[in-house]
């Protein structure tokens, strides 16, 4: 069966556009979706001219057996593999440098990222430096890479960041802890393999946090100042799939239909980000992760209901939220946090009011906040943190 037919079976209830469903409207990344899709990896590598692959992943994926399976697919097809397995959550410039050191001088001609957003972003970051030199900060922003990059294949094992459908790598500066969005069309995956079978083994905590992150992407992208009619279709399709299936995968982790909806929903939301960017919930969440080590999904999920209420003071934005969800969207997010076992109170993470000024200053300097539909500065972020306290 083709990718379009399998995706259409799942998405047709929410979207009638074949182009949208097949990821063809906003991204040049070719998507191979379906149970067992990873078995086609060697064919994809060869189609892109690859003969020696850098496989970038994390220790958890290696322990789950996914790395060994992917390596065997490649090796059995006569493709050489070099592995980098030291990916860490929320990758830093040091992590990217470590990956580059492993690959430098090894005649790599293609990169495969296997794992969550951290693995995919580390792989993208490595690609920037391997092909264009310099440091990650040189590529902070968009379109700053002069040279062509190595072909990149993304294989997500979580339904979360949607990085597989984005041209940006989110890398934190090791010294300042500021998250840098480093983007270039050349950095986007040539092919994204969405195999829901790979998400079945992830711990429930990972499913919870990455699922909330994906939902936040769908919700934030639908109202940003950079949204457009096409990106909104992706946002809405993503939200419907994620909202419907999130509870199901928590109750039954082996529910492949629900897993399929989640991995598609995350990828559609990631596609929307490519045009729409994100908003104040992510701007408020990033300092919480950097300063207090709060898992990103928890941080953004905790802030999202308060950002929704703040944005809803604009009647036009409130109407968009109502079109997205027929009910109180902020309450729905809180309900999903409760179902996922994620605290919605900032005070439960060791944050106190004395931290609000520093947090608010950091949040107001985040790039994502500039795309929020209502202006958010230091005072507004302080109010949002107070609301979440």
C-alpha cells in the first residue's frame, strides 16, 4: 500500500485534501508511513546515493533494540554504518561537537537520525558543521549555510517534536543555555520514515511528555502571527489526531492504530511549525527546562492553558481556538495533563515566586514569543508564571 492510502485511511475523517495528508503542501520531505516502514531504510539510503551512514541515536534507543535492528537492515544491504549513541535530551553545542568529532574524516555520505527530537536535532546539527564548518551559533536563524548538506533520513521513535518534518535544529548554547533555532532548507530530512511500531516500546512517561509536546505544537501553530491557511489545515489535522488518540496510547501502549495517529499527528504539527513557528507557551517553557530541569513536555504543557486564556482575550484568536476544539480548550489541556500524570502547578517543580523575574526576562528573549498573536513581554510572562504557580 502507498503512503498516501495508509495515511488517508486514518486522516480522511478530518481532512479531504490528498496533498495535505501526503505532506505535499508545505514540505519537500518525502514521508514513508506505515507499520514496518523502517524495513525500507536501505532502499531509501541507496536511492539517495548513500554507502556509508552515520547513525545518530541515544542510549535508550540502543537498549530497546531499535539501533541494532536498523544497523542490520543497513549492513545486510552492504551499507557501512558508523554509530553515535551519546545523544542527550535537549542537545547542546557540546553534544553536536562530540557527534562531529565521531564523524569527521570518516567519509560519511548520509546521516540517519533515529530517536526522539534530540537525536534528530543532534543529527541535523552535526550535518551543519560537517558540511559547512564553524559553530552552531553561526547558523542561528535561517538560511545561513552556504554549502550543500549530506542527505538526511529521519526516523522518529516518539510522537513529539515533529523534527522529522522541519528544517530547524534546536540546539542549546552550552554556556548561556539559550536554545538556538538553526534552520536551513538544506538541513531538512530528504525522507522521514514514520513507523508506529518503533514507538510501542517507549516508557509511558515518554509517551506522556512527548504527546503533550506534540499537542502544544498543534495548538500554538494554529494562532501564531505567521500562520496561513495551509499551515492551519496541518495544525487542525494534527490536533484532531492527537486529541483523539492520546488517551488511547496511555491506556493501551500496543494500540497500533492509536500509535499511528499519534506519530502522524506529531509529524503534521511539525510540518505546521515550519511555516507558523510557535508561541508564548514555548517561550515560557524553555527557561523552565534550562533553569530547573523540567522536562520540556511538562513545562510547555503546564504553561499552555494559561497562554490559551491570555490569547483568548482577543476575540479573533478565541474564535480560532473554538474552531479547533468545540469546548474549553484550556480545560481540555488541563484534563490531558491530569490523564498523563503531569502536574499543572509550577510550585510542584521547586520553582518559587522569587524566580519569576529571571524566568520572565529569559522568556521574553525567546524567539518563539515573537510569533505569539498577543504581545508578551516581561510583565506578561510574570503574570503567566503566576497563573501557573
